[in-house]
């Protein structure tokens, strides 16, 4: 007998218990995280339903969608009933959620403090396993014009080309910018290289008439602001 024929498929449940029908009738917000994941995987295994399996996976991730999104395909496949196709489906859904969160809203946000910038950048680089350097370009009202990845590095660093930084500034007609990079290690303190790069870009900005307002170091749940620590 195949596993598929003995698994608990959503289509075999009573109508009131089917997440798909529940979503159709009441909207996605009416479903729990486990029910939404159950829709993605479609069926459970011989011992548990899709919802029960989804609850088990979420419990393993500390009931955190953020931690679930960081789980690898191989980690997800360790759960009985989760093959490669289902693991990839979960990973793809988590990535879509991340990308949606990172999109600019219809009304461009205004950066008034370091916390505003952190909220814009966290969904982009907060949970990456490698370093990336990004810049948020602003107009004269400090509204966000664009966000650009300048470089992508390894676990401990990334190179930044000053020419690319200001080429993008000219393309966006920006008058100000906020620098940002992540520390996968979770450590927030800036390195000597971080400080040198910041000063280099501040000086270049003076020549280009583009003000560097701040440099944020971002982790999965916190940030360090150069401006807040009087390093600008």
C-alpha cells in the first residue's frame, strides 16, 4: 500500500474541517498558521492529518513563521510525510511572504528615525545567512525613492564599490541615503572596516551633494544605528 493512499488527505475530511473550504468561505485571515500550511502540503502521513503535521512542523520552529522561513529543504524533509515537493512548496511560500513584506507600499514611507529605516530593511536582509550591503535612497522629504542591493558577500563581509553607490543615487535623483548591511553572526557592534567605509561614503556624498544620513547594522531582531551613536 502506498503512503499516499494511507495518508490523511484534506479532501477526505468533513467539509467544516477543510482549510480550503474554510478559506473560501471566511477568507485567509480566518485560518490558523497550521491550517494555511496544511493547504500548501495537501496531506499528512499515516499517523496524522495535514493540519496536525503542520502543527508539528510549526512547533519544531518554535511556532515562529520567521524561524520556519529559515528552515532548509533538508530540514523540512525530516518530517514524515514531507517530501521534496512539499518542502519546496513551503519554502516558496515563505519566500513570497518575505518578498511581499519587503515591497514598498503604494504610499512611499518617510524615514524620520533609525527605527523607520530598520522596519524597511528588516524583511530584506534581517535573516540572511550571508552579508549584503543595501542602500535606501531618499528624496528631499526623506521619502523612500528606492532600495538597492549594492553587494553580496560571504559570512563575514562584503565589498562595496563607491561608484555604484553614487551611480544609483544619480539614477534615482536622490538627495540623501541610508546605508545598511546585515551581520549574520547576530553581533551588532560595527567593525573598524564598517566605520572606515561609512566615513568614505560620507566624504564622497559631500562631493556629490548626497547626504549620508545613517548606517544601520541589522540582525534578525535588532539593529545598530551609526547616527544614534554619534558616529556620522
